């Protein structure tokens, strides 16, 4: 687990341990290529690197005119450069034995969402990078796919509602839920299940695909 917050990384490690798994926490700023390369090199000494899940990301609300240069750079550095740094650092270890790269994108990268200019830009870039890496590393037996979820009910959603809609949290939660044609948000476990499949040998014939996990949003919206 690589995270800019050591506490957050340790919490996730503990959750994995409770579930019977084994994980380690590593303090790392994914926007810093030197830090990322150092951590990956350290991990590769312990065991071969065969799976990378790029999941670091931040959001931003605002249209073009409401996005400052600082906002744009901040989102780009984490959501695009961070993915680039991790993929760049891992492929050199995967090229000898193959591997799987899974990027977390979003329906914002392929659909027109209101007031999500910078975030949509970053997720569109993630989808494009996924296609490119999948094509360029076929001969190295490196598969690369991405998942594009619609809204997922995470602590981020709850804190967003408390911050921007105090006293109206339930009302706005229902409104956001109904934005998906299926009538609800996705649950984190549903995203995790698809991620697990795409990283498994059962998905060995799949590469270069953007998987919408969107409750019908892309094809049924409107």
C-alpha cells in the first residue's frame, strides 16, 4: 500500500490483515518519480512485481472558468502524473515475467459531466494511457485495463455532502444516487470484485479495455 498518508496506509493494511490477507504500508508521494521508483525497487527485491493497481486520485469541482491553474496542476499531478510514475516504475520489473496493470478511471473520462472540467481531463488521460500501455507492452505479456465507475458510495461522498449540504445530506444523497439509471451508487466491494477479476488469471485474454461500472449511465442515461 503506497499512500501519502502513513495513517491511511496503515489503516488499509489492518483491514487486509483482519480479512486474512498480508500487506505492507509505504509512505510515498506518487507525484514524485524518485520516491515512486525507490519504493518499487525496494519491493521488487522482496518478490517479483506482477500486479499494479493505480488508485490514487483527487477530485475537483468546477467548469473551465472555475478551474485555476493551481487547481488544474494539482489534479493533473496526482491523477495523471501519479499514474504515469507508477506505471513507468513497474514496467521495467514486469518486462521479464509479464504482469497486470489496472488503472482506476471514471465515467467522467468519457462522458460529459457538468462542473468536472479538471477531473474529467485527468480521467480521460488515464483511459488513453491505458490503451497506449496495453498496445506497447503486448510482447512483454503485460496486460493493462481500466475501470470507469460512476458514483461510488465512499467516505468521500459522505464528507462532501456534510460540507456542501449540511442538513440536506439525505436529500442530496438520494439525488446523486438517482443519477445512475439503476437508481443507486456503486458499493466499494463491487469495484473491488471487478478489480480482482481483471487482475486474475481468469482475465488473461483481456487487455486494452475500459470497463464501465456505471449502473447503466453510459448507455442508458437521459
